[in-house]
C-alpha cells in the first residue's frame, strides 16, 4: 500500500483481502435484504457496487482516489475458467452441440443489433457513428478488455479524442446492468412458466449449504488445485503456440480448452495421476474453487470501478445504455428463451445471456450461479454459455468491429 499524489494504491495482497471482505459484505446484505436474494443478485455484485459507491463518495469529499493492483484478480479468472473446462466431459459437449450452435447464432445476430442500436442513438445525439460502436459490441459484449484494445484505434482513425473514456464508461455501466439483469429475468421466466430442473444435478459452481455430499478433505482440495495448475500450464503453452501463429487469445480461453482436453483424456484412458486419486471432474472441491475464484474476481472488478470518471459522459452514455438494456431484455425473453426450449435450462441460459449481452463472461457465470443456487443447477447452461462467450464472441467481434467501423 502506498500514497502518491493524492492516490492511495493497494497492492495485490491487500486487493485480494479487500475483495474477500467485499464478498462477505455482499453475502450479508443479500441475507438481510430479501429482494436481493429473491431476484438472484450475485453476492459479489451487491458488495462490489456498494464498495465502488463508497470509494466514489470518499473521492468526492476528500479528493483521494483509491486504486487496486488487479494482477491477482486476473489469476482468479484463469482459475475459474480452468474449472469449467475440467467439468466438461465429451458427452456434455456433444449434448450441448446443437444448443451451442443455436445460442451462438442468436448471439451473433444480437451483436449486429447491438451495434446498430449504438450507432443509431449516437447519431441521434449528433455524434460520430464510431461513438455508437464504443457503446455497442466494442464495450458491452466485448467488455473492458475489448474497449481498451479498440479505443486507441478509434481515437486515431476517427478523431474521437475521448474514445477510451467512452469505451470504459460504457463497459463499466454495462457490467452493472448485466449483473442486475440476469437474476430477475430468470425469476420472471421460472415463476411465469412454473419451471423446475428435470433432475437434481450437483452444482458446477459452489457447494449447496444443505448438501450432504459437500464434505471436502484437505487432500480433495489440494487434488483439485494440482489439477487446475496442470491445466493452466498446458493452457499457457497452448496460448504461446497460438500467439506464434499470429492469433491472440486470452489466457483463460486456452486454459478452459486445456481443462476440456485433460478431462476427456483422463476419463477415456482411465488415467490415475501420481496422487493416487481420480481426476476431480464434477467433484465438490472443483465446484468450491470455482465459486471462490469467480466471486472474488467479480467483487474485485466491481469494487475497483472509479465511478467519478464517468460523470462527464453521463448523457449520451445513459441514452445508449438505456436503449441497449431494453433491447437486451426483450431479446432474452422473446427470442433466447423460446428458441432454447422454454424449459428450466433455457431460463438459466437467459440469466447467463443477460450477463453476456451487456457485461462479461464472469458476469454471465455469476448470474447463472446465483440462479442455480436458488432454484437448481443446469449443467447444460454451464457448458454452452462459457463456450459461446469465452471463445466464439471474441473471434466474431474481431471481424465485426472493423466491418462496422468501415461501413457505417
């Protein structure tokens, strides 16, 4: 922790510690304020948004800015997606084949609608269409990473001097809206259609508090950690190999696929590792680590938002995000839910799509985790949603963004 020119910086150790505290606060708030739990608002979202507001108030009163070193947060993201890969069997992937293709097609169509919406609203304000793209798939489906990557190019190529601020602002507010959207949509669909899981499944993320099968020993936990590390090492090697071929992918994507490959090789050949235990796919220890990693990652992401930097851009951004929010809700209820089967799996997928549409992959997973913890798990949703939003969306966006910038 250090103090430089009115900025209080917390190093990685303190950032993780505060992130865990924020997660605890979110859990307590959700238990006290029943509507938060009733609408499946993720606990890290509750605590993270509250903490970011408090930091903004501190800044407004004292002019002291608080910043966090988020290196450890990114490690947690890699951990989380590796657990998703470890839990994905070949049978699951084959089962998710057609629904995955359908959801991907819907998502691609939605990305086009999102860009046209952003461009339309920006044009109505007399702004350049590239500003609309910053309020479209660049920052919303793309998230902070894509916004930061494309903002300098848009700034240089289209004369938008504050492109970075616009992109980050849209991504930030979009993340908040996405975090608050998924749970209520799922509750509405589940209640209206009286939906229930077809069968009781173990949670992909977390261990139910009333579970009789949730007992985890120290070696169970260590076994899962070791397996995750093996997959991360393979994922890193794969990522470096792909980078040498000229294709840049986030590390968490290649680690997810490393987990998938390892799980299916292990189960197909009956491999036992040097620990003397079976590969821990779909085991409570993996689900517990996934829950810890995702919750802490999202809490750290939300608590570190500097809301005061977004005030000057509030007008156009509010209009763009309002339009995007309305369209996302309508598409979720009237297209995603019916096309995905109008069943419980479809409702959980809708909560995840709410996270994808305006936020990020971790937001989608947190939404689905909160819904699953309340109503029951949907393993199909946890297979197809991360594959669509963690891999295919980045590839599609990489082609769609330059096309829209050049032609609209």
